[in-house]
C-alpha cells in the first residue's frame, strides 16, 4: 500500500516511516498538514497516518478534507494521538479517522493497524469496481451490446439541456426492422437474434463517434444525432439503411428478399424547441409514415 505519514515532529516521522517500510509499504512523509494535503491530492495514498497537532492544517482538518472529497477510492485514516486523551479520540473518529494509535508509536501496533487498512481499502476498491460494472450493465442491452433505454433517457436529458442553453440542434431517428415478425417465423428466433445483432453493428459502424445508438425496443433502434439538420440527418440515415441492406441478410418474407430497415426523423431546432418526449413521438410518427409508404425508407 501507499502510506502517507504526517507529523511535525521529525523524530516521530522517522519512527513511523521506518515502521511503514519495514512491513513492505511505500511511504510518503509530510512535515505539516498543508504539505500532507498537497501530497494526498497528488499521490492518492491508500492510508494516511496523521498527527493531530500540526502547524497549518491540523490532523482533524486533514481528516475532514479527505472525507469531504468523497472520492471513489477509500482512504483509510489512522490518527496519532497522545496518551490519555479520550475526547481527542472520539473527535478524531467523528472527523473521519478510522482508527487511532497512541504516541510514542510502537511499530508493531502500526503494522497491525495497516493490516486492517489493507482489508478495508481492498473491500472498498472491490465495491467501487462492482458499482461501475453494474452501472454499465444497467445501461447496456445484453443482446446487441448497444446502450439501452435507461442510458437513452439520461443522454437525451443531457442533450436537451445543452441544446436549450446553446441552441444547438440535434435529431432523433427511430428505426424499425421491416417485416421482422415473419423473419422470426421463417428462420426462427435464434436467427432473428443474430440478425438484430448484425443490424445493431451496422448502425454503429454507420454512426459517428458523437452519435448515440440505442436499442429502443424489440427490433427498434434509436439514434441521437447531435449537430445535424433534419436534411443532413435524413441523408445520414439513408446511408445507414444502405449499410443495413449491405449486410445482405436474406429474408424470403420481404418483397425485396432481404432484411431492411425503416426510419423516422425528428429535429430539435431553434424554431422547434420540443422536449425529448415530443421529439420521440414525432420520430415515431415519421417512422409510421415510412412503413405506410412501403418500408425500407426514411421519412421526416
Ligand atoms: P413492420 O415492418 O411493420 O415493422 O413489421 P414487423 O413484423 O417487423 O412488426 P411487428 O411489430 O409485428 O413484429 C416485430 C417482431 O420483432 C415481433 C417480435 O417477435 C420480434 N422481436 C422483438 N424483439 C426480438 C428479439 O429480441 N429477438 C427476436 N428474435 N425477435 C424479436
Ligand atoms: Mg504534532
Ligand atoms: Mg416494431
Ligand atoms: Mg418491425
């Protein structure tokens, strides 16, 4: 572990450093609270062992500053206190310290505390990792690997807020696979799943990095296209539909003999400052029009 020791008494600092290094940890030292805080920010140590009374920022203020950051990784804090100061101990733990050792420091006692510190920081790192994995999983569609509706609603909210502020336009495109029920009926659901994955991949490959591609529902996909006019979005979606046709997925139940996509587009512009739900409704209506006009096309 990386351990930061802060103490204004050079003798105590030496003893603490020797103990930390004896038990195989890396040690950083600070001669006062301000230096400790600067080193903390720079090096993100796993453990901080800090004296209470120091010039400048004292140990308690250091504890509070570390806890106030609420960083993803947990810093285990051990307070160095003088003997017989029971109130200090309570105040220190209340300020955010996890444990305390009394001075003069016994290297073995610090070693014992660092064992606990390792267990606690490892546990916190695991939790942070699982939180991240779960958060990603909750926003991902398992079949296609695309973003799902939860992520869409979050992204749309952000996109909308930004557009309101800077009056940047953006478009949403609702896509739906044509005659997909009969594709499943003819080729089976497993083949249907594979086709959906291929379509998702084609849409991603057609999209720019800043575009968002989401699985909206069963065989429905939604694209969020920032900084596009309705016309440029239409040209873009026509290319995307072409990319899907380029997959050449044979579909005997489709008039064209292959799997195709229909799309409807709606735009947020300075003249049409509709909220996200309205835009989705308009894109859906345009999609319906594309279906009614014969499928395999884009409508505004
Ligand atoms: P249209 O051209 O009007 O869109 O006709 P359609 O047959 O595609 O429309 P419909 O809504 O009747 O059918 C959608 C089909 O998509 C029905 C459903 O079984 C299928 N589907 C939805 N989600 C999945 C999925 O995850 N996997 C598979 N294999 N099929 C799915
Ligand atoms: Mg001191
Ligand atoms: Mg559908
Ligand atoms: Mg369909």
